[in-house]
């Protein structure tokens, strides 16, 4: 990683594809900035404006500021010509020349699975997301879950990985060290504390705009051998991620849902049009990715919630007779508890990992 690498990213008129083209011609960023006018105009066929910007080293002042920013904030810039750059990301036609990382680099070099889906996830989607990742964590060594830290399925995938002690990588559409959405700052801290990573292609001087999320999605698709779409409406960012993964010759998988469910319209479309392989279990995912293990991985060490519960907590847990979430009012009616007792027992069940709170004061029993 050199100052020239960041300067290339900062040079006016040189975008992602322009940088990839120059690197293909010259090999690395230092050679690009050492090239003559004739070499840039001839071998690289650069237009006059970006050619002058390179010769005048216009990106260097901003690059120097960026390096200082990274050092102050514990951010590691990695260039596509560095050996530690994720090899699957390097292989795509439009890789970011510099990525910015917080956390463990190792999480990018494991068996990565990208898990994406709608921001308005249903209880079915969240439950299946957790169950699939939990079973995959039991079977597959060196597993890492990649997603985008968004609301809904993204957050569910990260939390499932954390619950199973599996590293997880959050690819964000903003400069580090902050995260978007800001409501997931706590989740981001948990990701870092448990050996995961936060990743972006955006430097601190990036001007934010709405198109950055789609660009981010291509990185989610590129980092992994396969992309799993858990839930998606008929259009949205998850389908774009699946489209990118397909274009990069990665395995695309989708979880089917009821034909009447709006949040399964996108996944059912992918399956029907043979754009994705239908998966029903974690074993299906492992088989699609050819992640065959000679012996099953030992299940993550998690205490069985029921053995830790008090008699009152077990009684309340018995009110959850199905996987459907229950409101506070319904739980009060079924249990006969007053609001204070009910709230205390629910906190205990959450801490033990037996239930999860959902938006709207609803609670769901975890598998």
C-alpha cells in the first residue's frame, strides 16, 4: 500500500474502471505516476483531462490527508495490488482499487457467504435466516458471513453469525469509522469485538449520494463464493446484488416463500426464472458451494436456553406454541401476568437467547 494508491483513487477523472484499466497497463500505481505523457496518451489512451491530472499529481494532497485520517481512526487502506486484498474481489471487472477496513482482515479470506434481503423482513425471513446460518456454522469450518448492515435481513444475518460465533463482514456505503444506518452502531461494535470486519470503498472525502448503495452491493456480491437472497420484493437492492453475483459467475441462491407473500416475490422470481438455485436447508447451501467437509464441525458452544431458565420463564416460554411472533398484549392474556412481571421475564428470556424482540413490541421464540 503506497501513497500513490490512494492518490490514484483521488485523481479527478479517474473512476473505478479507469483505475482498473491503468493498473492493467502499468501494473501498479507508482508506475502510473512515473509514466510519461506519451505513455499515458499512447499505451493507456487517456483523455487529456485525466492525463493532465496524473502528470500534475492532483490527487496527492487529498491522498496525504486521507492517510492521516486513516491513522487517526484505526482504518487500514488496502490496495488491489497488495497480497492481502481479497482475491475474489480482485477478480471482478470493476474492483475498487483501494478498500478501507476496520477489524480482522482474516474474515475476508475465509469461506465467505453473502446473505442479503429486504429491509422489511418478515418473521419467516428472520427465522429462516438465523436457522440457515446456525446450521451452516455447525457444518462448515472457516465460515464468514458477508452482508450490508442494513435493516431487515442484513442485520438478521449479522446477528445470527454473532450468535454462532462466526466472523461477519459488514460492507457499508459510507466512509469509516461511522456506519449507516447509525442505529446499527452497536451491532457494528459487536462485529468488531467478535473478530469480524467493517469494509468500504469510500474514503473520508467522498460526497454522499443515493447511488453509493448500489455500488456497495457489487462488493457484497464479489467478496463471496455465493450469494443467498433470503427475502425480497419484486424489485430492490437484493435483486441487484444477485444480478451482480450472477455477472461475476458466482453461485446465486434464493429461499422460496409463499406465492402470496410480497416479500418473497423477488426470491420466487429468481427461482422461477432459473436465476438462482432454490435452497431449503444449510446443507443445500454447502452442496451448491461444494463446501464438503469430511466431518461435521462441532456445534458452537451455546448453552441450551431452557436449562438456564427459571420456572416462571419456562412457563412464559410455553406460551409460544408456534414460530409466529406474539404481542405484549397477547402474552399478557396467555400468561395471566401483570405488565411488570411480564416485562421482567421477557428480559430474562432475551438475555438467555430464548426469544427476540421485534418492532412493535412483539416477541418471537428463537429456534
